[in-house]
C-alpha cells in the first residue's frame, strides 16, 4: 500500500565523528537535532553501520532484537534514569520509577484491576461522543486546531469521566501533566527550572487528589453512591492493611493515569493523522474502513500510520551493571555500568531483519511488532483503554468530510520541547468553506 517517497541522505556518522573530534557536546547537539528533523535516515544509517551507537553521553540501541532485549532486562537496564524525578514530583515512590519491586508489582496489579478491559466499549463510546461535540462546533468554520481543539481536549475529557480525575479545571490538569512529563521524559540535561516546575505541579496535583479522595470517602460514609470511574473504584475498595495500599499510594497511582496518557495519547493521534493525510490512497481506504461497524478494521490503519512517526521514539534506561548486549552476534557490545541507554522503538519497527518491507504501508503486521506501548516489565498498563481512545478519536475525525492538510506553515505540526505537539490546523469540509 504505497509508501511515501523519501530520500536518504546518509553521512550522519561522518559528520558526527568529525564533530566529536572537535567538541563532544557539539556532536551531542547534532544527534539531538537529527532526532527532531531526520530520525528515519539517522536510524537507518545506525542500524546498518553502528546498530549499538556508543557516544560519550549515551548509547542508542536501534535493532529490534536489541531494543526488546534492553526493555525486557529490567534488572540490568533500569528506569532509575527518570524514576527519581517522578518520585520528587509526586512526593513518593511511583511504580513507573521502580523495577520489579514488591511495590511495583502490587501497585501495577491493583491498577490493572481498576482499568478493567471490559470498560473498553464504554470508553470508546465516550471518546466518540467527546470528539463529535468538538467536531460539530468546528465544522462551520472549515478548519480545526487538532491538538488543543480536539485530541488533547478529548484526552482531558476521558480523564475527567473515566479516570474520575477532572482536575480543578481542564487547563490546570493540562498544565500539571505537561510540567511533570516534560521533566521526566524530555529534560535530559537536568534543567533545574524544569525540575522545579514539575515538583510544583506534582504537589498541586496530589493535594487536589487528596481533597477529592476525602470527598469520596465522606460520600461513602453518608451512604451516597459514587460514580463508576477508576478513582471511585479505588476509593471504594477495602484492602487488607498488610498489603500496604494506603491513601498515599492511591493518590500517587491516580496521579499516574493522566501522566501516562494526556501527553502521549494526543501526541499519537496527531502523528497518526498526519501520516494518513500524507498518503491519499491509504487515506481513502482508511475513511472507507472508518464506516465499518467493526472498529478493528479501521484501527489497523492507525497503528500502521503511527509506526511511521511514533510519539515516543526513545525510551531511556540506566545500565546498572556491565552487560554484554547482542551477545553472539557481530554487533556484540559491552555496555558499562552507569551508561545512559536510549532504546529506540521507532528504529526497531523499521528493522528489516524483523519487520517485512518496513518502508511499505501494510495492514497485516503482527501485534508484537508494535512497540508503541513499550515492551517488557514497563509496558503500558492502560493499553486496552488507550488503544480504544486513540483509534476512536482519529476515526471520528476522518468520518468528517474534507479532512485535509493545510499549506505550511499553518498545516505544520508545531511542537514544544521538540516533542509535544501544540498546534496542528486541519481543513474540514469543502475547501472554499474555510474562514
């Protein structure tokens, strides 16, 4: 199903080596810039020539087998690279910042029960309703700003209605999640101002949740029925004291729900839509599939489109002890203890040794080739509702007539911190309707 034409420029490694000989930090800056502007070509070159790319600052892992090896060896490649920042923001240990500890297993198990896979149909219906309300309002104007005007607003609405976490208001919740996630996953140089903003946001978030939990508990004592959302389920669940799931654990785990989705969910939606709109023939087929009563037929278009530009391209890990990666292969590499390792799912999903015809848009790819939700011990625990929300929001958009990219610069995705989409204007309806 036609691929978008691309021109591979190559030569990244020669330019990197030249810069490294002059100034290591300049070489680091080159790689960061390529990750923003030319990641497909950079990763293609690395997979072929330096699949385990060792630099003085970090090591990037690009082949499918090696990426999954890193992500499934949590005892070696830990999340300690970002875990302490999340702990600092939330005022206590968060499961995402722990590797196979009793607290991690316990909290993750409880939250998987609360995020019941049987909720998916209702969550999908909620997503569609929220999206349609926003699209109805935008259609007369002939355009929609798809980040804050659609996808992020849908994500915040799902947080309010399904997670039971509306925040004091949507804008405040949005500010909290952006500050904490920016520090945890995009502040590689440890900017103290970004860290301080994250701690302030986390303190406000947990204080808000503490008040909301008190309200739920008061309602239960008064015999009033709570809504059927994730927070209410947690508030109404009585667990043995020996388990150690006190109110602080409930608050921190609740805080993790919007942190895990309000940034990454809309990011994935935006990237998938852009990739579909760049492929007119595929787009026409996706629009036809969107009308099918079976949503899984359409969903395959979303995941294959997202493969061409996944939201999270790198997953950070810290090597806890000397380790031989890709043992028994020509690319065998010793990773010393203390190395900052960046596993690259975005590269792995284009590894021709594992993924057939990676440059082609194909709908028959097996699920295990999709690394959008991580892999191994820290794979996303909310994967079932997240899949439904992402796909349904995109489906409702494409069911509207005349969805199209607008000419640059308006039709270009604008980002903050080089990662988070903040503006993406799309046309809706007849082209002469825009106003």
